[in-house]
């Protein structure tokens, strides 16, 4: 009951309040959405702490059981709580706090993202084969867009950027509009099922 | 031989790609950069034509993974705003966005002699995604919990006396987006309902998805990826990191295209050899 029905009841009541507040004059006057928005902000901020506690519990168990690679869990927890404690002690204005952030996290995440470039290059080389007519069209369009997007496109052929712009503006926009309409209809249907309590997969159960 | 061309060791691909990026950084070629009249130029014109002293709301909604593309966009547009005498308020829906923005805008403001609290304010990261935005529309001070990124009370920042409600004081919202939450939330909860114009800076992979929205008029201008940042730097006549990186990006694209062509030459030749 507490694990399954309670979240469903809270979801349905919250949705009903928001719909009432957003679509009725009385609801607008009562400013219920504004109040719930503030609750949501506080809930999301609290969820961060909850996430940290949960992460500590899970990785604490890994360390306790000496699971393979447990030293990574030690590194994770030390970094997590040391940075948290430093922020509490010196505040996020302190140079030391900012230095740790700027010198580690920023570069590590940027590096992780940059590495994708190499995989994309390798994948493009191996996968882009003109096996069918559709694949040939895809290859030609990809080449035009890639070269038209960078200054060397202008240098190679002055009309390349305008052809690239046309591809993005006309066929691409037409396809994107269709995809977007489909996504929103699907999203609306899913949201409705969640609000009515018919969809329970997000709570660990199966949809009705 | 044709088979070999089709299956070049991926380490060779990696090395050549790395060299194509690194060499132009040390020996720039200086390829000319043309301005996209439908995207970057429109963004620039909008900021350029705002009355001096307009309040511009900026949302750096990205993480370090996208900072290579979006930091230069933010830098160029922030510099342009400062040059025109506009006031800028920054608020991020991404945990790391506001700190990244601080690293970008603080040195520019210092260089241009602009004062924090008077010419610009960084409200920091505000949790709650669309709920945070809706809260800002109703009451910026309450939605920000009354403090900026440094924990300074908004009452101690003179600029914030003019920024109470988004719909009554903001001339334009600019969102630098690399996903969700981002410009979609601004369109849904701020700019469309309140009639505030929206400009965006986008990572290159998101540009195709935003072009229909741009054409519909929901966005007044768009900076597309690193190329767009380089175009903006050219427009404000202040070449920066994006301009420097354009040659590297050009060469990387050429290397990828060459490998694609090479692989297909091998494929076609093999197919011909096998009589298929």
C-alpha cells in the first residue's frame, strides 16, 4: 500500500490540483501552482541529499563486502563527502572550493565528452557504407552538412554552406516537425496514463 | 589492398584525428568565417537594437561537456550586452551551469570595468526545473530564495531592485542549451506565455531540432554551435577562442569525411571484385 498506492494517490492529487489551478479562474486566483512550484523546488533540492545518502549506502556495502573494484567506491565517497564538507566549511565563494571544481570536474567532464569525437570518427568510417540507395543519400547529405558547417566548406565551394542551410531548413525541418508532433502526442498519452494511475512502471510495477 | 582500406586500424584514425585538431591550434590557417543571416545575424541584431540599459536574462543551462561550444557563445553575447550598456541577470537550471558562467563572465566584466551587482548578477543554480522558472515569473526574489550564487542577499545588489517579476522587467531571455531543462522550458513557461522574446545558443547537435521552432518565430535568433560563436565574435569584432578553434574543427571534419570516402572506395572496389 505505502510503496505502490501512496505515490499513485499523491501523483493523481497533485496533477488534479495543478490542472485545477492552471485551467480554472478560481484556481488561478488561489495561486496553487505557485505554492506547489515552491514545494517542488524544495523537494528537488532535498532529493540531492537523499541521492547522496543512497549512494553512500550502496557503495558503503560494496566496500564492506570487498566487492571487485571496491577502491573506486572509496574514491567516490571520499570525493563526494570531502567536497561537500569543504563547501559547508569555506562556502562556494572560497578560492579553494572553486579551484577544486574548476581544476578537476570541469576538465574531467569535458574530456569524457571530447573522447566521443574519436568514437564517432571511427564509427563513421566503419558504418557509413553505400550499401543501399538510402545509405548513399545519407552519406552524401552527411558530407555536405559536415563540410558546410565549418569554414573549410566556404573555401572548398562557396555554395556548400547555402546547400547545407537548405537541407537543414527544408527536409530536416519537415522531418523534425513530424517527429516532434509524434513525441508530444506520445508524451501526452503517457502523462495522462500516469496521472490516472494506469501507468505504474515508473514505480517499479507493470503498466495496467 | 581494398580490404585493408576498409579496415584501417582504429588507432590510426584516432591519431590522425587528434593531429588534425592539435596542429591548427598551434599553426592557425585563418580560414574566412561567413555569417549565417538566418540565425547568428538575427541574434546579434536583436541584442544590438535593444535600448541601452535593457535587462537581459541569461540561462547557462549546460554542463562542462558542452562548455567548449557554449562558453564562447555566452562570452560573446555577454560581451555584446556589456558593450551596449545592457544589464544581465544569470540563472541556471543545471547544477554546474552557473559556476561555468561565473568563470566566463567575471573576467569579461572585470576587463570592461563592469561592476557585479550593478551591471550584472549571477543568481546561481536554482533547483526545480520548470517549477523554478514559473516561480521566477511570479516573483524572482522568492524563486531565488532571496540570494545570489555567493549567498549575497538580493537586497544588497542594486540591479535586483529592478528585477522583481520576469514578465515586467526582462527585455529578452537568452538560453544556452545543451538539453533539458533548457530553451524548451523557457518557451513553455516564460517567453511564450509572457510575451518575452527568446534568443538561444545551441550545441551543434541540437540545431536541426530547433530550426522548425526558429522558423515558427518562437525564437528571435539562434547561435549554432561553435561555428555560431565564431560568427558572433566576428560580428562584435572581438575574435576569441571560437575563432581560434574553427580551423581545428574544419580539419577534424575533413579527416572524418576523408575516412568515410576511403572506406567506401574500398567497399565499392571489393564489391566490384566479387562481381556483385
